[in-house]
């Protein structure tokens, strides 16, 4: 479908050529506006500043948005929903951008009270007001905001209304309705989750709602759901016997030793292996994976999330007002912004916001900015522009090789997480970073001169096979099974559904190889499960974005590899319970890849 270019795009095109714009986007411009904290907001423009922490970042590792801001492309006309702990919508650095539509899902009022500060900080990253002489600015400082305190009242009804299905069930077609939904929350399941509509009808409902709004709202232009990947790279917390325990790896006599591999995968939870959610991992001010960030093949992009704001930079953003609540309170703190300082005497801002909870709103602000460059583009095309322009961050990262002793007593090496790979369609991908780090200026440039949206989305039916292949213990041989996909589609994403019997899922690596020969890791070895569901993986779904742009037609191969014969363990700790061992004995019976299915999202 041929779409009308935005007025701004047309005006720019009359004045300068596309090549000239490309040259400008590769230049650096100082961010104007005069807000006192903006010079420390490294995620906007990284000059090597400290973000009020004890060390500096490395210049250039940012969202690259100075050209867009120079041209006044800052999210105007795009509303972003913050689905979180709430939002202090009366905050002096937010209220000018707040529009009608916020809801307190606990009491029905239009003030989504935030008792935590998390959602308020998220909102500030997206759309803090620029040029008002206070605080800093958002990624999209002219975007509009609505807030929901969904995390305070997590019912089906509150999920529906906060995620776009209004109370009167009208279509999202008003100009003030959200086109971006920010979800800086998630879960870290201790066992795989079944993707089953029969036993979990809420899952079917949420899929249907997100599909409809993603594709059909806003007169067919749709909306984007942004989702944080999680913060469980090294360990996570879960409930066990009615108490919370910290779950961690143990190998070679060392706590927290997981051989450099992620201990928890973003691909475990059903809201992260859902095509409709654009999942993001976090990078720090050096352009490397943030120490906590969950990763996996379901990650689409990476964005700034920072570290902890003490030894190295976190985010500089809005806090709850006053020095008696939020992250920034009166008293001494290693972050130089905190405690009631000259730059922020009322403690209305903070320098310690981090997590994929920060990577998500930085992504939401970026999407709002790109949408505002060309309002005619639909949401899938905006995602496509982000994929096309994402850049390699941490470009020398070689991934992770895992060395282990196989069942015959030989020491073997397995490439458990590949480094950067270029797939058959020319897209770069890394298990840690997805298609790469967001580059706002590059995506805005493409949006200005893009007049054609992607063809209509097609979703194939599940194609299944009965494999019944044994998985050899501690062997690189593994189990293989193939499925032929007949549809001639360009891949946007792939989902795989698995049924595997195995008593130590921590041992297993699961790979998918495309018809073009691209090898991708669906689930890395040493993932810290406490156990399986029904003895292993039962109807577990995994999402993969590695094959973006490749051709779907042909033979897809699944590989399942057992990488351990009982030397790698999972521990739980609680002060009252002490240390608890999980997966401490090797499987006595070889596992079995029973069956699997695949479906393609593409065009």
C-alpha cells in the first residue's frame, strides 16, 4: 500500500536530498534545551560522562538521536502508555505531556498513584519535558503519556484496560490513544511454561487482544508493545515452599559460576516468547551487555539500561517528588545526584534507575520518535526500520564456548552462544543483543523517506512432527529432527513448540537451523531450571528473531544437545532454609525429543 509521507518528511525532502540527510545523521550535534541534568543523560548522548556515578562511560554508546532532536522530531502526536507501578502524572517534568486516559486500576480514578517510583522513572525516560529548565529530558520529549498502576492490581480486567482494550471496548482510533505500550515488568519462571490455550485461557485472550491492537488499531496503522527481557543473567528469585529463594549456579566448587552463560533465559516466560511483544535487552554506558540483563533468541533489540549508578552509570531520570520517597531520598549516597543536592534540592530526580526496565522505555521513546517522523507508517514497518538500522554493539563479543567432559571421558568444546552472526538475509544477530542496538537517527532517516509499508502479515499454521529421538547423555551428537515448511514467506519471527522428556533440563542446549543454514540457539545450556513441567518441556514455546528476513520455505532442523554428565548444579538459598540443591544428580535415563512444531510470522 502506498502511504502519504508526513508533512515534515515532505518539507525536508524539498530542501535537501536523501544523501544529504544521511550525511547529517552521521554527524553529532549538541542537545539543546538548557535542562540541567541532560548533560549527564548518557543514553541520549554519550560523551563519556559519569551519570553521577564513580566512573565514566565510553563516548558514542547511546541511542544516537541528536539529528532527530535537531530537526524537531521528538514524538509529537504519539501517545505512550506506561503500564507499571503507576505514574506521578503531576510531576513538574511530566505533567505538560500527560493527556487524558490514565487510570488507577485499583480505585477507578484517573490518577495512577505510584507508591514505588518505578513507573514514574520509566515515564521520565520516555517523555520528560524538555526546555523547562528543570531535570533532564525524555527520549521523545514531545510525546504524550498515559499511565496505569497495573502492577498494584493485576487482574484480568486491569490487564485488558491497561494494554489497550478500553472499558467500552471501542477501537483505539483516537489521536490520544496509545500507539506504544511500555511493559517494564516480567517474571522469571523456575520451570518452563506450557503455551496452552486450554489450560490457560487468559493466554489466548491476551494474544488475541495484542494481535488485534498491534495490527488493526489506529485505522490499520497498529501499535507496538515493548517488553523488558528481564534482569536474571546471573541469578533469579522464585518461590519455594512458600518462601522466596535466590536461585544461582554452582560449578567447579564456585558459587555463581555458570561458565559465562546466561543462567536464565528471556525465552522462558510466555510474554517474552510472544511475537506481539518487542523484547529488549539492556546495554551499559560502555556499549556492552548490562551485568544483569536476561538474554535469548526472543530478544529483538538492545537499548541503554546502564548499571547501578554507583560504580558506573545508570539512568538519570525522574523520581517521585520529595526527599522522603522514591529512589532519591535525603542522606548520603554514592550517586552524586542523590540526597538533596544543589542540582536537585527537592530529590525529584534520580541517577540509579537501571534494568531492562530502563531499556524498554528507552525503546518506547525511540519508537515514538520514529513514528512521529512519519505518522503514516504502520507499526510493523516501524519495527522493520528498527531492524534494518540496528547497529552492532560490543562488536568483538565472541559469544561463549562451553568445555565439558563427554560421556566417554573426552574433553570437548561446544559453541554454546555464538558471537555476532550475519544471517542469510544480511541481518546481524547476537544472542545477547538481538538484531543490535537501537539507532534512532538512522531509523528516523529511513522513516522520512519510506512510503511503502510491509506486506500484510501472514502467520502459518503449526507444522508438527513426531520425532521420538533419543538425546545422548553428555554428547555433541545430540538429537536431530527436521520439518519442511512449504510457504514461501519472508521471515519476521519464528516460534517453536517442544515436547522433551529429560530430568535435567539444565544440561540441554536447543538449536534451530534454518533452510539457509543459519544456526541459532533457542535455549542455551546451563539455564537454571529447578525442574521441568511434566518431566521436561511440555508444550513449551520459544521465539526466535535470528532468522529475520530469511526465506521460510524449506527444511528447518532442531538439534537438542546434552552438555553435562552431572557436574553442574543449581542451588537455592534462603536464610531460613539454608542452601538447597537442585539437579544434583545426573539423569540415569537418556532424554527423548518426543515431538516439536514450528510456525512462521512473515510476509
